[in-house]
C-alpha cells in the first residue's frame, strides 16, 4: 500500500502554494508540520483528491487517484480544516447521512456509528443538534465521519484544534490503534500532537517539503544544540534577549529553569538535553517560538 505524490505544484493565480513536492506515503502515521501558510492544507486537499494539482500526479498503488471513481470513497477518509456540517442535523442523523454518501449499507453503518460514537465519547449527545455542540465535540464528529468507512488512507487537517488535553490524548490513542496497516497523514502546527504517534514527519516551508524522516532521525539535526540550565529569575529578561529560549519554568527558589537553542553552552552550568521534535521545529521556524510560562 502506498500513496505516491510526484512533482505536484499548485498555483493560485500568482501564488505558488505547493511547489514541486514529491513524497511517498507508506503505512503508518505521518505528521505534516509547518507554519501557517506553508501549504499544508493545499497539499492535503490534493492528496485527498478534492483539489486538482496544477502540475504533477498522485498515485494510489500505482493508479492515478482521479481515475479511482467509486473506489475512491472506500479508500479515502478526509477531515478538512474548515468543516461544513449540517448544523440542523443531530449527530446520529449526520453520521448516517455521511455513511450513505460513502455508499455504506444501512446495517453496517449503524453498527459502525455506534462503535465510533463510543470511541470518540459522543454516545451521550448522539441526538443533539450539531449546532449546539462545543467546538471540541464538533471536531470529534468530524473525526468520526472521516473514520466511518475504515479508510485505507486517512487524511486529517488540523484534527486536534479545539480539543482539550484529555480529548487530545484519547484522539492519539484512537489513531495509533487505527493506523496499523493504514496510511494516516495528520497536518498540524502543534508538534506535540504528532511527536508521540507519527512514525514519520514531513516538514513544509514555503510550499516545499524541507525535511522528511523518522522522528528519531529528524531530532538528530539539533543534537548538541539543546541546553538546559537554571538562572536567577531576576536575570530572565537579559537571557530572553540573549538566547533562543524554547521553554522556561519558574521554580519556587527564585530561579528559572530554561531550555534553549545554541551551538554551544552559554552558561557554565548548562547541560546538554535530549532533543525533541519541538526543538527541531523551533530551530527550523524560529519566528514561531513562543515561550510558555
Ligand atoms: N484559494 C486561494 N487563493 C489564493 N491563495 C491561497 C488560496 N488558498 C491558500 N492560498 C495561499 O496559499 C498558501 C498556502 O496556504 P495553505 O492554506 O495551504 O497553508 P497551510 O500550511 O495549510 O496554512 P494554515 O496552517 O494557516 O492553514 C498561503 O500563502 C495562502 O495564503
């Protein structure tokens, strides 16, 4: 099973949103990371077959996806970033409607919907109108509809936006289970969402894939560049100016623990830290850096 993206480009008038991208997706969870405007949504829409590339082709097991027709609905599941629901439908009716669009027999659809509502913790609100649900619940309805037909290729555009931390963890577990023998592509700019479940990550910048590798290999790019130390809290402003801070935590004893990016230790007591995907991301996209207190 493989999804091959060959030299695809998408131009919107004079803007090249995706620029000659080639990548082969194999079974497993793939993280597609990149800053706002990097071209993730455009790439996902082309992979999901709902937008035509200006140039290039996409093949599923050697077959161009635009020629899959009916088979396409069986193979692909897609959660768009902007999800147009039918707000007056209740959750159950909406999922039944989506199952019918995907050509699922009624009985099978009912069984699958029960199972999914349980998995995304929505059984209790199945009769509630979608318009009345919270943002996180709506997102979970979107995730459920993308999983309805047990797709071989699941494409999720910013699936965790609006989910609270508990929902995020449940979502990750659900996906890890689901991803066996399937291709799952998740686009996000929340690195921690893919850090624990993605086997492979593609990083996009200005319409191009600039890195594509396993998490272990990718973090090696910042090996020896991540440091941790404690500083007096009163010196924080000085260090914030001098260093590329990744994280900081105020301690009870008047010190602040900091994690920073640098080619060498910047204080005598700095110790080298094991790099994480988030460190790499901030190294690649320094303007995205946001110190969390
Ligand atoms: N319909 C459109 N017409 C013109 N330009 C567009 C259109 N859609 C997207 N773009 C531009 O193409 C570029 C890539 O957009 P895209 O939405 O694919 O990025 P993204 O990585 O998904 O960003 P985000 O995380 O903010 O959704 C951006 O510069 C965007 O402004």
